[in-house]
């Protein structure tokens, strides 16, 4: 754990974000453990988690009794409430489009597979708006519990700033997909490269993944190997990091048709 917190009032929001992130990645976990790992006091931890407990975002659970321990006050652990909120994910590809709704712990609630493909911007925008609204309506999840929609696309995309640098179809970089789709849906929308999104999902939800750095190799219409180093997603210049399919391997060799 390289990140450290601070009890200084000016960094209160930073501490709050650190605490949420640490609980999310390491729950169930006790206040004492969080304080020790982040360099904060237990009073600071309690002051920040109690409002989240009252809001129904976090809950307390009793830690399993350790063998050899006698009677006494049980150790209380913190964890996120999975059903507090839900997220919609849409994987828009050159072969198909997949829809999914998960709770905030990544547990799948509903899915839908279609043969519809990535295409011209305005046609795809209209289709996504219609299909996402129908999908969410059919999922039975209350609208107010949907945190937002994540769109995964092939191409040079920087999800940290929701910017599309390049994609297989012309005209996409001239528009702001997040803003346009958010206006159509009335929900927050974020966009990310499809393989990088897979890497982020594996790192967040697959407790087996412990490697640092973590690389996710994917072969489909193109070839990509997205990476997470020190807990941070690697984007590189113009979000081209990990795009093996767009790497020169032979000087003056054949040119990739999509390049």
C-alpha cells in the first residue's frame, strides 16, 4: 500500500476517498486495520464511515471468532452493501454488443447479448439510448439506484478523462459520447477501452489477481495487453499503451489496414 492519508482538515476529502477505496478493495475489514494501513486515527475513520453506514452504503458485520480466543466484545468489520447501488455496463464491439447490470460489488444481476455492432456515431448513439433504457427497465432496478453507465469500445480511449482519441469508424472523435449519451439517458456515462475495462474489472472483482504489475492480454479484432501498475491504470500518450496490434515490429514492413 503506497498511499497514505492525512488528518489535516484540508485533505479531508482525500482521506474520505482513500478510506472508501481501501474498504472496497479489502473488505471485510476493521476500523483499526484501516487506520493502521492509511496512517489515520481510528476516530477519523469512525467519523467518515458512520455517515456512509447511516446512508446504507456501508454495513457492519461481526468478524468470525478466531480459534483460541475467549469471550469478549466481538470485532466489527466494515463492508460495502452490494445492493446499495447498481451499475450498467455496455460492451460495444465490432462483432456484437453486450449489456450487463451489476451491483456495486460486481455481482451480475442481468445480462443481454445482441448481434448489433459498432457503427456510425449517430446511428450507434440512437441505438444505445434505446437499448439501454429498455434493458434497465426490464432489469427491475429502481432508476434512482443506478449509479451510471459504463461504455466499453475498441480503440484509443482514455477513460480517466472520457476522451476518445481514435476508433475504427470515422466521425467518433468529433463528438463527446459521454455528454451526448448522458443527456439522452439522464444518467452519468463514462467510456473506456474495452480491454482496459476488462483489466480494471479483473483487478477490482477477482480476488485471485494479486500480481503487480498486472497485465491483461486479449486477442480479438486487434491485439492488446493493458496494464495496471502500482494500482494505477496505464494509459500512455494518446491512450495507446498496451495496443500491441499497433506496434511497429518490422521497419518498412506491411502497413496495418486500419492504420
